[in-house]
C-alpha cells in the first residue's frame, strides 16, 4: 500500500481454478470368448452377468459387481467359458465340444459325458465336425465317452438333440369293445375285450415293440358279431351276424347256449327286424334239432320270448338271397 497526497493504493488479486474429473469405470471384460455378457454398464455398483454358449461351461463367478473406490475393481476375477473334458448334462438339446475347443484337444484325455434328456425321449447325436487321429483317438457312444492317446491336429464338435420316441399306433377307435391300458410306449402291452355278444377275432394282448419305428407285435384284433358260436354263461346277448350292420344274404348260423345245470334258458328278443317267413330264427329246447322246438321268430316284432326246460337251447338263423335286417336277443338262466 502507498500514500500519495494522502491517498492509499490497494491491490487485491483473486486466484481460482476448475478441476474436472471423470469417474473411472471397472475394467472392460471384453473380449469374453465362447460366451456373452449381460449389461454393458461398468460403473461402480453395477453388476454384469456372464453366460456361456451351448457346449461350454462357465469357470468362475457367474455375476461380477464393480466396487466403489478410487481404483475401480470387479469383486471377482473374470470367469471363462471352457469346453471341459466331460460333464453331466441334463437338457432336451445341446452341444458338446472336444476339450478346449476351438483349440485342439490335449493329449492323454479320457472324458465322459452323461447326457440325460426327458423321460420318454431318445437321444439323436449328429457329428458336425469330426477330425481325430484314426483308431487311437475315438468316441464311444454308450454314455458318450471320448479318449485321446497321441498328439494330432484334431477338433471335435457334435450336436445332440432329443427326439420324442414314437409311440405305437393308436388302436382307437376299437368298435364293439374296449381296451385296457392307454400307454402305447415301447414295451407296454394293451388288452382288447369285446362287449357282450361280440367275439374277439385276433390276439387279445398286443405289445409295443422296441425299435426306431414302433410297431405292435400283432395286427389289431376286432370284435365281430359272428354267424353262430357256442356260448356257456349264465346270461348274455346274441346279435345277428355283422350287427350293428345288416346281416348278409344266404346265412345259416347256429348258436348253442348253455347255462348252469338246474336252470332253464329264458330268451327275449329286444330287436327283431327280418324279412318275414324267408328270414327266421328257430329255437329248440335242447342241444339238437331233434329236441322240441320252442318257436320260429320272424318279421318286424320285438319283445318275443321263449323259455326252455333244459339248460341248453339251440338257435338257428337263416336268411335268403334278398332283403337283410337285424335281430338282438338276450338270454339268462
């Protein structure tokens, strides 16, 4: 400060500065080989997730978080995706690489993969790349095993895909009967039963055979209303031939009904539609036509009935060469 003629000079100086700084991110994890990263924000407090491409296995921590502090660091080292020497895989489809793919696999490897797909499925294996030393380096597929013995320039890559095992053919519709068991897989058996009055033609039990193309071990049976047969039962039903279709022309059919001893046979027609006179049903009170006849039934009537004194009755149906029809009769002892 100076004084001149009584005045003083005062000099004041101001000094200031502006400091700009940028927050440091955590280290960029790229490139991340054989996989991908979820989230591209590497600031403090942010987390990123590492995923491997199919066929690779993550080695290390799945999720990393950028820590606070002057020097930004991830809370764990970066993981890596490797093609391992064998592992267990449970999935409907996927990929398996040779160890350390896309690099060459090492010497003296014995690797085993156990592949499990959902129940009821088989495993389809397709080699899309196969370069191994012949004979000494091989892949044996029993549980998918791999062995290498000597050094060689070789790579291995194959895809596996699950496919649903084909069931045997659905037997439905099964007319005039029913089927026991609805499992049509390989090794399973189904049983065919007919409704009363029908007779099974064919094998009653079929088994679904193993193999790529599933087939039953026998053709499907069928339930038919036959042109006559012997039936031994306390009760039952008899249909006209080929019922519920019309009976054919020129039929001569015989049924022998036997109920337990000490009982007679009561017969009741619940449906009777035949050509009058020329198409008829004759009933005898015994096992042969020499026994007394209980009646001849024909035409378009119902609720006709007959009762025998023996525990056996013989029934004969005759149709001529024209005009068909139907009949249904029930019997009981």
